[in-house]
């Protein structure tokens, strides 16, 4: 990491987006009040936001077309307490006219870009820490608390401290059997879980340009796991084509100035990178798979807002084709949206994975948050494509969660232990 210099008038992507939305020539460290393009909540946070909104004395939301609540964390409801929260959300939807995506529609961070609600250049907040996902399509999106979401619902604005930016350069070509999940785990392992606290990331490299938009979402999704406020990429032709296919809104692509000022620059050579594994119980406890040793697993998860997209299931299906999940091992599939599930069915991926021995749950967060589906037993090891492996994350503090790519999870299901996917590709 090195300090850089830059013109005081030059700007990063974050500075430009926050400037355009606040009407102020903003630079890192400034406090701005900015207009919001879209606001999302989910069922785990929106109940508190609704209560806070009513305590404000607000009579209506600023613009119902710019607000959505997605029921994804406990979908369908596992108990009467959660059902009461879901009922409150449905009533708020009827009262205010905001958009509601109810059970089975999918995860907020897949639904929001997939349904065309956000486009390059937008400023977006969400009462969920992984709202940073949309940075992959050049959106400044960041997670906030429930009371801030309520204030945004009422006013259409929110205050921001303009973050400094860390530039991340992935240098070299992506090796066979190594995926976007491995790139972001490598970064988090290198800089640690607080290495980018309150910074925005700007992410570059030929490997980024070469990968699909689906794969880029995986990287931006995990920006928060090293403390970052946002995980931004430029809007190249792939992004603009993807956005055009999903949204009727006009994009406003934003690039950093060539002499933009960065707090830090991180260069990572990926030319010899191997699959990466985050070991329990922190996301930055990362090792290359060759250094992991023999780790038996009892459960695998392919899904979540990190790796529950169509491309992820295609990769897993390719590895598992003609093979079976090992006896005594469970593989759970959790598609990130209903549309992804329908596409899996259309392509034959869904049937192929089920025939290999997988089981599927409702599109949504599923086992990731530990509220209902797929809670592991005491002492069990899980290999997951999720973004977090904290103690108790999947609902049991006595279980052990390892993180890897969909390819790594699929290979591990065949062998009953965490396995290198490169031998199957």
C-alpha cells in the first residue's frame, strides 16, 4: 500500500456521485446532504424502520416509486414473531404504495438491480450491510441503519461523510479454476477485516474487465467485509449492456479522474492465485486451498447474495454432472431470486443438481442468516458461498463455517471434504 498524490480538484467515483447528488463540489472528509435515487429495506430491519418512520410523525413517503421492501431473510416465515413483522411490512406497503417483494421473490441485493431499480451513477441506501453489491454496476450504494432508512423514506435525502478511496488493482490473468470469490477473499485476507474501514473501494484490472457482471457482483458484495462503505467498478460495455437489458432508467456512468486522490493503492498479482478459503470464524482468516489441510464437511451451501446467481449454479452443475453428493453430506441450493430459479429450470441446471443429490430452498437468504433453513449441528463443518462465517452465523455457535467459491463447494460435495475444484474443471 502506498500513499498517492492528486489534484485537489480531481475526484474519485464516490466524490463525483456524492457531488452530483448534493449540488456541492465534494471531496473526501466533507459532510453533504444528498438526494437519494433508491432506498431498500428487508424484513430483518424494516420493522424497526416502520416504527421509526411513524415516530417521526411522517404522513407519507417522499416517493413510493423509489422505495422497496424485500422479504428475504426469513422467507417464508419460521415463527409467529417474524410473521407479525411480515404483516407490519405488508400493511405499510398498502398504506404508502411502496414496492413490496414478498416471500419467494428473492434477495434484496439480487432483486434491486435485476428488476432495474438502480443504474450507473445512482446513489442508493439500504438497511442491510451488503447494499454495497450494486457498486459492480457503478452505483454508490451503502448500508445504513433502520432509523436512517426511515429518515430517507420521509425526506428523500440523507447526510453522508464523503469517504476516502482505496484503489485495488488486480494484476494478471485469472487462472483456471479461480473465480471472483477467490479474488475478494484474497483482498480481505491481505488487508484484514478492518483494512478499508470507512473507505470506498475502486476495483480495477483486466481480470475484472474479463469477468461477467454476475461475477463482479460477488466482489462488490463483500466490500463491507474489509470495512468499506462501497465497492465501486466502472461502467464498461458489459455493464451498460447488462443494465439496458434490465432497466428502463437512463444510466449516468461515472469514472474517476486520472489524477484522482487515493488514500491507498493495493496491487494484487493474481497470475498464480489458487482457490482461497476463509476459515472460521472470521472472513479475513484466509488461506490458499493448498495450505488448508484435510477438512471434512457435513454440509455445503451454494446461494446467498454473494454467489446465488445463475452463473454460480452453472459452474456447480458442470462439476457435479454425472457425479453424486457424497453419502453423509448435504448440499443446499438457495437461488438469489425467483427469476434465477426459473432460468435454472429452463436450462436443466436445477434438475441436474437435484439428481446429483442437492436439495433446494425458497429463493432468498436461506441458511445464510441462520433464522430457519439449514442450521448445522454442533461440531459440523460447512463449506459455503456466503459472505460471512462468524460464529453462529448460520444459527449454531458450535458449528464451523468455511467460505469458498461455488466451484469449491461443488468439488467438496463430491469428496466429503474441502476440495480443490481445479481437478474437476
